[in-house]
C-alpha cells in the first residue's frame, strides 16, 4: 500500500481527514496489531513541528484525552506518512504501554517495523 502511494516524492501533499483515517487504520493493523484506539480529536493546523500527539488532562474530571495535530501541508506524502505513524507510536506508548511517550528505547524499538513499511522513524 505505501509503495504505490509514494510514487512522486517531489509532489507536495495536502493533509486531509480521509487519508488520516485510511492510514491510521492501515498502520494500526501493521504496526500495532489493531490495539490502538483512535485519537479523541484531530486538528490540522499551522505549526513549527511536523506533528504532535497532545495529551489533554482534566484534573477536575480525572480523565485525559489525546489529540493528533498535523500540519496542513507536507513536503510530500511520505513525509505525511512518517509523521502520522510517528505520532501514532507516541499514542501507543502512552495509552497501551503507559510510558511517558518520549523518544526512548521503547519508541525506537519500532525502527525495524517502520523500515519494513518503507517508513523512517526519527526524532
């Protein structure tokens, strides 16, 4: 699936909810054995970083929820896919493994899984 979707690396990519949903489902199956729950919210907005998984905590209610934030445009589709899968890994760390969600040993243990899907796992 990924190889056919990254044919033209010089073509700019515009982020959209349809692709986020499609690739979330694909990566959830291939990387996380369908154990990952969806983000509670998704925001496409201008920001300096490529993307982020934000945990919002309500101390009053005693709950937390996770928001995926992605840029409106990426250099190309593979850059978008690398970012989405990267942020999904942070969600997995925090919700499934109850880890701090940092770029640590657990995070980089997925490097080979990412490589098999032609993805790059980096900071």
